[in-house]
C-alpha cells in the first residue's frame, strides 16, 4: 500500500458547503456515516431553507459495514403523508391541468401549491431521529449542534440559493419568491424591505429555528411531534385553514424497509421501495441492459432517442402503477421483470414511439429538494434525499422553518395510484442508491434533487460510470437530458447538431437555458484501493469534502 493510502478516508458530498462542513466535523469527531448524514441534513435545513426543512420528508439508504459483510443495509423512508382530515375527492372539481414533467397538478385557487392546505404531515425530523437511534454513534445533541450553530451564528446567501429564489413561475404556479415572502417571518428572514430577495452574500441568521433545534437537541423530537412545539404548530396551521392535526404528528411512523435490488451488467444496484423512485430507476436499467450503450456515441442522436423512449415508458408505468404500497398494489414483479424489459426493448428497436398522457400539460415546476452522500472510514455509507416538495410558504411565528407543500403532487382525481387519501404518501422520484461491484463491495453512493428528473439524472450518471467509464466528477458534470413527457428536454450543452437530427425525425426538443440541469447529482465513488472520489454537480453550490479519519 502506498503512503497516501495508509490512512482511512471519509467523504461528504452535498449541494451546500456549510452542510458538508458540518458532516466532516462530525466525522472528525469520531462519528460514523449516519451521525455525519444526520448532521449534514439538519444543517441543510438551515442553510437551504426552500430546498429542505425539518417539516419536510425524505428517504435514506443506510449501509453499515460489519466483519466480513454488511451489518445492516436498509432504507429509512419518511415520506410526508396526507393529513387524516383529507378526502379523496376534496379537490376533484378544481383540476385545471398537470405540469408537463408530471411533478404536480394545477388547481383552481392553487390551494395545493401554497398556503396551509398544501401542508402534509412533517416527517423529516422523525426520520433523522430514527436513523440516528438505530445506527448513530455520537450523542444526539452533538449531531444537532452544527445546525444550531449555523442558525445562531449565521451563513450567507449563496449563488445557487439566490438563483432558485428568483426563478420565474410557470403555467400559473406560484413563484419561489412568493413562497419565500408568503409569511411575515419569511419576508423578514429572506427579503429586503421592497419584497425582493436578499442578494448574494447577505448574512443570514435564524434565531427562531435555532431555538427549536436547541429544544430538540436537549429533549429529543417528542416536543415536535407530541408536545409544546407540536401544539404551537398545529394551532397556527389550523388557524389559517390547514388540515394538519396533533393526531397526524403523533401517529406518523418512519418506515424501515429492505432495499429494492436489481442487477445492471455486472453490478448490483440497490435503491428505495415505492412510493420512492427506485422502481423507475431499476426498470430503466433493465431495459437499457438490452442495448450496447458502451459502443454508442455518448449523447449522440441515437443515444438520446433510445434513452428518451425508455424514460417515457417508465414515466407512464409510474403514473399508472406506483404509489404508496399501503394503499396501492404496486406490480413490482411485472415492472422489474427482465423478460418484460426485453419485450419493451424489441418494441423500441422496431421504431415504436411511446406517448405520455398528461392533463392539459404546462411547463415544468420548480424542484425543491436536496441530497447528501456520505462514506466513512469504516466503509459505512449513507445516501439521503430530502425535501419540502414545493414549499408551502407557511412559517409558524417564532419557529423559523417552512412547512412542506407535499399536497401539490397528489392527483386530485379519485381512484388513481397517486390520488389523495388520508394518511397516504405520494410518489417521489427520489432514489438514493448504492451500487455494489462484482466483488460485492459498495462502489457508488449517489442521489440527487430535481423533482421528476431525479431518477433521470441518477440513471445517466450510472450509465456514464458503468458503460462509459467515467469517474464520479466527470459523470455528474456531463450534459444531461430527459423525457418525462412527449418532448425531449436537453440542457444547453447538448450540441444543436444532435437536436436538429431528432427534430428532423419528428421529436419535439426543448432546450433548457441552463448548462447544468436535469437533476443535480451528488455522489461518492469508492475505488478498489479504498480511495474516495467525490462528485458535486456544477449546477449547484455543492462540494465533495474528504477528510482523514485515522
């Protein structure tokens, strides 16, 4: 072993430098990957307040190394369920349309998009606590401390954060700026006197959230779900006309599940169960395994055409079949069948073009989510995606955090996989994943924010690494595209000679002005010699920090 490899390495990759610092601090203090992931996630809720929050939701892969093999490999799914006061048909007469990319429905009055009725049961804090209780090493107060520090001492507005705040609304959806300034506290924290967002570099602190986190650090999460904090939250939300209740908070349970496992080439791919996006990811990999991707021109016309047809088929199956398995019978065996994948591959070879059905489709919507990937010096791994969906804009006075807006993705039409039902969680494309090499050891830990584009971004990074031999950073930096509708969406770095050929064949191609888009993947690659190689998507402010943990 070379001198450079005579020590253990650990790494945190995520879109916020401050949050990555927090995770690294925990690793250097003797914490394991779960401790670092929880600390990183809590810091993210402070320093990226529209992307995620303690009143949000998430899904996390945890792999704990034991002597000679895994001591644990499981998912903690903390999807935000619809409040028990909901009814399946309560918004059926309000439907105006559906976003083109399938990430939400447009309702008259935008009741599902912003404000108190868009709030589903807050799940993130209970999920993080469950992860820590099961596998953490350091005391709970220690992993909460970095987030309290950022909320108390402050951070500043980053370029990626500011760009997101000023995103223009699409198809009548509420703008991110309107979410930011919906409440008095949101305006005071993040906006100038004229209502515009505070500019890049502006110092920010959040004393209200610092107080909530300090109480949670000392007393655990009970006050947030059953005690004084819960009563304040419910009283405020209900005073505004919201549906959240004390019963919703008290009864919510984190789901611990085995990974969904698939094979692609000579790798084992593990990802999350429904209502997460893992089944979509595995379905697309199964189909693409029937094609010699390594011999195709990367991001050439044939490559885009093939992957887009695969993406459209997986999108339709998701819309029809994938929902909360406690409410919907998800036909996983059929969706993930290698034989069915081979049949679909033959149809694509024969020139069949799939159509995705949408109700009065309009433009895509903002993607309010974040991700983290952690590997510690003992080989433990965590991949976690968490979010507010489209934030409700509601902040309870003095508490400092936004509530989720998860009701915006439920289908207002009764009788469908994604329909509203009391206590039901809606589909999310989030698919934090861990890939194992032919030797059975973890090789790739990754995931992404990006709404319906999450699975598409993760898919392309995996293909870049496995079929095209790219390293982690090159793989996440390569241009991406997507087709979750009847159009092909491309980032601005896909050459026009490629898209002109597709347009000549009758495809509608929509060019995104951003160079980096279609999910924002962050991951860690574990080399055969134990070295860690990070990838931070250039479309965000992210980093991949490495540290020694001798």
